[in-house]
């Protein structure tokens, strides 16, 4: 087996959104904002305006293609290098065509879970390579937030 595996994949799966998706977002935004204005809860109103603006912005963002490399020292994801000493465990979620991800639980406080798209990379080869360096968590699945985001096409 090779001493490194590398591939390129999108940062995230982009779901094209149609006019109906934006109409639903707009309608929900207006209803929630009007409700909190009616309740005279101006802080919550401002937070929801900000939330809906962020959702709208990120719904338009296209993913960049990122270079991924696994080698004997760690994982390189774009410009980010994660040494194996900072990774607690890994798991692969492979349910094509929807979900094909390599996931890590790290020791980092702010970004303790890292998800990398496998795209067309062979998950068996990736798994066998990583087992030389990391324990695998066979019981982990796709996260709840990732499932919800996928269902909402976000």
C-alpha cells in the first residue's frame, strides 16, 4: 500500500436551490420576524434577521475544490494540517450517492469534528490506510446536523 493517499474533493456538497426554496425561506423569515416584532422582542428579531441573512448568504456559496492528503504524519485538508496526535478517532460514512464522508474527532476545542468529502476516493483504501495510525469508531454515523442540512438541501 502507498505511503500516502491524496485526492481532490469539494469542501461540501452543494445543493442547487430553486425559487420555491427561496420563497419558503423568505416566507418563514417574514413570519418569524413579524411574530417577534409583535411580541416586542427586538433582540430576538435582530438575531433572526441576522440568522436568515446568513442562511441566504451561505445558500449562494459554491464549494471550492480542496486538496486532501493522508500520509504518515497526519491529514492535510487544503492548507490545514492535522497531525494524528490531534485526532482521537475516525469513521467513514458511505451511503452513495448522497453521503460519502471521512470524519475525524479531534482534540481541538473549537473544531472537534472534521468532515471531509470522499468524492470518488475508495473508502476501503482510505480506511485501511488510516487504521495504521488511528482507531476507528464503527458506531458513529452521520451527525444530526449534517442529516438535517442534507434533508433541507442546505
